[in-house]
C-alpha cells in the first residue's frame, strides 16, 4: 500500500560546557556548517509562498493576531534553512535544528530517510565544532529536557480530502492513545517537568492537553488540525501528526508509520464500523504511558475496559480483514510484513514484553534501566537513570546508548549503514522529492529557491524567476522526469523542456 | 529423565534436548546471562557521561514545534 508520507524531527541541542548558550545560534551553526560543506554554488532559499500554518482542517483560518508567534512558521526569520540533494529540508525551527524527510511512499523508506537525517545531523554537528573556537555541540533525538520543555517528532500523511475530518478524529484518537505501547521511546520521570518518580512508555504523553486543535507548541492536541496539504487542496489533506515520539529503533519507526498508514486507509475507505471511542482520551493517554506493566485498562464509551495492547489488537484485527478484503493475495510485501510484525509485537507485549528489548525503543531503554537498578540499587529519581534516558538518544555512535546497543547486536536493524549513507544525498524515486533533489544536485547554481511544492530557477540571461510548481506529490518521480534530467545538461535546457 | 517413557511424536533430537536441560545447566545459563548483562553494563559504564547529576541538570531546552 502506498501513501505519500514524511517525518520531521526536532533535535535536542546542547553546547557542551555552556548550558546557557543561545540554542538558536547553536542550531544555526549546525545547519550552516552542513550547508557550507555540502551545498555547492549558491544556496537555494526556502520558498514560503504556499505555506499556510494557520489553516485549520475544520474549515477556518486562525487570525494571525491571535496566533502565538511560535505558530507563524511561514515567516522567514533569516534562520538557517537549506534543501538537500536527497529532497529533505534541514533548518532551524525555533530553538532546535530540524530535519524533514523527503516525501516517500512506504514505511521502510520513512525509516531510511529518517535515519539518513540522523546521519546528516551527526555530520552537521561534527562540522560545526570544527569551526575555530567552537565547543562541541551534541544533538539528541528525543522529545523533552525533563524540565518542562518538549519538542516534536511529527509525521505527515497525505489523505483524501473527501474523508470527513470527524471520521479521522473518531477512529484515530483511540489508536493514538494506544499505539505508544509499540512506538513509545520511553522516559524516566513523570509529569511535564519529569519530577514524578518512575518510568513511562512515552516521551510525549504528559505534554498533551486537549483532544483536537491547531496548536503544536501549547495546549497540544492528540489530533492536530493543521491543514496545509502542500498539494492540491481540493483532492488532498495532509494529516499532521504531532503525538509521536522520536524513535531511534528502526522497527519502532517502521511500525509507527506502517500501522498508522493502514489505519488511515481504513478510515478513508470507511472500513471501521466498530466504535472504539475511549472515555477521556487525554487522561487515558497518560495513564497508558505511566504503566509500563501494560495492565492499565482504558474505558470505552460502550463500557468495555481494554488494555492498550488489546485496543491495538482490535485495530490489527480490522487491518487484517481490510487488507484481505481489499487486496487478498495481491497485498504488497511490505504491507504483509507490517501486519506480521505488528501481530508479533502485540503478542509479545501480552506475554513477555521484555522479549522486545531488541526491537522497540521503550523496552530496550527500560531493560537497560532495570539492569542498572538491579546492579547499582538505584531508585527511579537517581540522576544516573535520567542520564541513561538522555544519553540513549545521543546521536553520536561512540556515545549514544541506542547506538552502543545496536552495535553490540542487541537491537535489530532493518537497514544497512551504507544504504543510510547513500540516502543522505540521494532522493527517493517515487515522489516529487526526486525532481527537487536531482535539480539541487545537478543545477544548484541556477536555483533561487525551492520548497515542497516548487523549484524556482534563476536562469542566466532571464530577468524573471522561473517557478516550476510540483503540486502533485506523485509527479516528478524518477519514472516521470529521470530521463529528462539525465538528458538536460543545464537548468535552462530543463526549464525549456518543461515549459515547451 | 533418561528413563522417561518415549513419546511417539517427539524426535530423538528433541528428547535429547529435554534431557540435557538439567538444573546445573539452568544455573549455568543464568550465570552466562548475568555475565552478558555485566558485559553490556561495563561497556555502557565506559561511555556514560561523568557526573550524571550535573550533566542532566545542564540539559535545558526551549520548547519547539
């Protein structure tokens, strides 16, 4: 099953030895160091023309006057912002460096270009610290400083415009309340400031306060209504999912995106007839997160009481029937694999959760923490356990605990290192990211700006900029423009061929 | 255990496997598991930032998104 998707991850940033360093400056140094080293010729600007962050999926625009300044993401603040040859965007968002994957069409490709983003960030941070006088900048792929601040790891899914938003809210909310048992990243500390003692499944659960809304930085909603499709708005919406944790384990990311995409397909096809509505979903989200024994039961409006795993099993059961009904034996291999792994993970979560320590972030982290607690007799408020939580997400292979576990073969991988390395510079082939990436790679000196839905050329001898719209995410693929780009030695030739 | 009646469905191989799972083996396995845990913790100890309390305290972020 194909769906246009992407992720965007804000990384935690720390200037070693300087806790009060300005994070915007440090983030800019990281992004600029990478841009300077890898982007040849002129650096293309980000084109903000099509951005509308205050468009609400429920059918109205929020006024700019009442919006929090953090919501005005379309204002070019002069912060570092580059487009990479793999079609991704690397930039500074508020006080964090952020990497948005190029648009892809499969869960495994999300994992690939998301992991490539980690390597881009690692390379960027290393380059930044090579500048004379710069201290080491360390990046963390996590979602909280455990002192009250949270930053996001968002997912984006292209959906049919004809699907009523109410259906999305109804059927996706119980799924989001429960999917953390599969894709939570684990956290030491309870509450937004992390002062409560204990371990919880999700990094983000305690930061969600409402069921539905437009905000991402305050009053965070389980279902975000930002409606900025970066595609034909008559045909598509882009579902902006803000509730996920930043994952390091490849299987966590794979299942997070793969299962969510399946549920969205069922919603689009009106396949879900069961009512799985959860009473008090915001409180339920937290209660599920706070119980790593997985025993907590949420109450459904029909009176049933289900654990989060049982709730996930309901969705799995529906998804199995859906795939059988719609595709039968023609179902693609990756969809079949997502279903099989989802089932295996849920079965193990019911019988022996710790057997997933080599697959899922939260279990890997919890196992390590429990081993330390046993060996050193540590209580949950011990700083060492908080350090382990934090350092799990350090993206440096020599220091990050996820990476140490993966290198020791204690965490399963889906990808080989050389594939990830290639994806740092090479775009996916099935979407417009291919056109964007190849143009940046081949004609960088003639590109003035680019964005998700355009590439703007500044051609020698022409007064006006030439804007090539890429409003359809599935056009501009390799099959579509690969030969054309191969055959055009100059941007001028390409633009001529495209506008002929 | 060796005198246990043969079950027709079991192959000789699985029976042997059952046979060797004696108590001392379980203990040995637990020991090697403990060693395994010790090994990974030793390795993690080597890379953990020193002075956990200060390190964690100084990790202060601004909100994002």
